[in-house]
C-alpha cells in the first residue's frame, strides 16, 4: 500500500515538514510492525509540493498518475492543501490534511475525500478572544495577518468572535509572505492606536517578527497569536511570545503522552527537533486514524473508508489530550481540545518553556460556519480502490 507524504521541505515551513513526516513515519512503523494493514505492508514515499499552489497540484497529479499512490497525507501550507486535495477529489484519492490551520480547509475548500486533523485558526482564535478580551477594559483590535490563504481565511473567521467578546477591529495590516522587513511591519503596528494585536503569521516569518519585538511591549499591549507550533518555538528559545493556541505539548500531564515522547526520543533525540511537538502529534494521530479506518472498513475502497473516517472518535487517552475528539461529518474536520499557552524564555531548559494557562473543550472552540459546509456527494466522488 503506497502512501505519499507531501510537505514543503524547503522554505519557511521546512522544519514543520520534517516534524510532520516524523509523525507519519511513527504511525506507519507501528502498523507495519503488527503486519501492516489488511495484510499489506505500508510503503511511504515523500514529495516536496513547494509552496506554490499550481506546482503542488502538478505534484499531486504526478503522484496519482505516475506513482499510482493510494493515499496522500500532509500539506502544512493551507494553499498547498487546497490545491492538492482538489486534485485528489477529482480522482477519488483520500487526502489527509495533517497540519494546515486555515478555516477555509473545512468550509469552502472542504472535499468528500479530504479530512482535516489540525485545529484551525477559528478554533484557536475563538478560544483566545474569549479568554483574553474579557480581562480588558478597552478592546480595540488590530489584525496583523499574512497576505495569503491562511491569513485572509483566519481574518474572516476571527472578526465575528472579536465582536462577540466585546472587541472592535480598528485596522488590518498585511504582511507579505516573503517577510524581509519585520521592523517595517512593526512600525506600521506602532502607528495604530490599538489595545490588542491579533497575529496570523506562521513558520519562519513568525520567528523573524517576534525576534524584533521588545518583550516589554507585551506588558503594555495584549498580543495574541492564533497558533504557535513547537517548530516555531524551539528554534528560537530566547524569543518572547504572547498568548497563543496549540493542540498538544510534550510536557502535558495526559495519559499516553510520556510513552509517545519516549518513543519519539528513542529515535530522534540526537536531532535538532529532539522533542516532539504539536505538528508531529497531529500527523501521528491523523495517519493512525486513516489506517484504523481502513482496517475497520475491511477494504481500501475509498467510499467505505470515508464512511469510517466520518465516524471517527477518539478518547482523551487515545488523543493524549483532555477531552474526547470527534470528526465533524459535515466538514470532515476533527473537533478537539484547544490549549491556551505562553512561552517562558527565562526557564533554562528550552524544552520546558511552554506553559499551559487554559484548557478549552472542543464545543467551546467550534467554528460554527462549518455547520454550513457542503461536500461533494459520494455519487460525485470517483471510486478508488488502491
């Protein structure tokens, strides 16, 4: 059974891609050790789709046509996930989006053959605004977003939550995908009279931006960032960060976490990412869910596997989180625990610097627009039996 892992191995998401691949590998090895899936060995190949949507679509076509892959996993960048999953839908190939956080992935860019396992920016920002704005007397909000699919999708999704929790958007600043002048962006931010700065900037750009910010600013002005991945924290341990959202941390006191960390470190403790983060965790659980769905279906027939994935549910213990997670069958997006966290740059050991300040159950972070998601019918979805 041939599975393709697709993630941009160069550029600002290169470290995320490596972390994502490790999570997929851990799950594949776990199943292969037990005899594979339906008696078949799982073979994993990796491809770099780049960060260009058109190029990513071509990579997907080549994987399906020439390599004859059975399943596709990965993405990282939301524009890449959107283009590759559209190709997969046309061929009936299941696409497992492990780590892309644009809300559009579960609404306008959702597909019958696509399943999204990361929490999205709407989930994170709803949790953050509810937690943080209530503590503010003045709530003028500046949006600082990347000029791309994830940035615009998140900005659209967060505006209603800002209003719901008493805030008012006073300005929006766009940061280019190729962020070469973070100081210039920060000068624009400083020129706006705002009490709160809500940030949607990711990958290497996020590291560049926050490395230029005086931590004392966070004492005078509330900054929030929807999601910060471990791969954005650990490479820059001395860089201060504001409150942020995540789905998992290696030091959570949850069942299964210590065992998962031990397995990871047995293989990767000598590498740059010597502790696992939320990206690896999400990729591992997503791959495991897919392979378990095939086993339950008793076949690789995509329609049968889709039916199983739409019923996906995992206990808090199985997820290494605090609450049960469930697949939303309408949007094909996993509803899961959200953690509000902060980064303490003053703790000597970098791996210990992530601190959880609040735990939000899935129903309190739901993105209501997903109730309106419209997927292709099974009749519109080509049959595929890898």
